C-alpha cells in the first residue's frame, strides 16, 4: 500500500518538513533609526508600509500587488480560509484603503 502525503497536509498537522535543517526568518518593518537612514517620507510610509522591500522599492504598487496576490493564492485560497475569494479580495482592498483614515 502506497501512502501519499502533500506538503500542505503535513504542514497542517504540525510536521516539520525540514527536519531541523532550516531556521525561521522574520521580516519586521523598519524601526525609526533604520527608516531615518533611508530618508523618511510619511507619504511613502503610508502608501507602501514600512516593510523594507516595499518601502525601498522604486515601484511599491507593483510590489504590494504581488505580495497580496501571493497571500491570496498561497494562504487564503490554498487553505480554504475564505469561501468567496473575490469578496475577500475586495474586503482586503477596502481594509487597506481605510487603514490610515480617521474613523468618526
């Protein structure tokens, strides 16, 4: 009997696919001294966020679109987290748009 397991199924069950050969890396946003070294712009930070690849990009709109596309396809759709992916994508866009606005 041959048993087939997908990497996604193994990951869901908590199995370590790298067996101790890998390490976690976290990409945190810029902090004050780092962003000052790159020339802080409130408009740029508000538009692109403070994650280094997006903040330093010459085309942050394209970087953010690719980031959201990958998030929607690899995390949300693949894991079946949202039933209606187009509706969730619209919600994500709305949430991002109003993220920096004052709520009355």
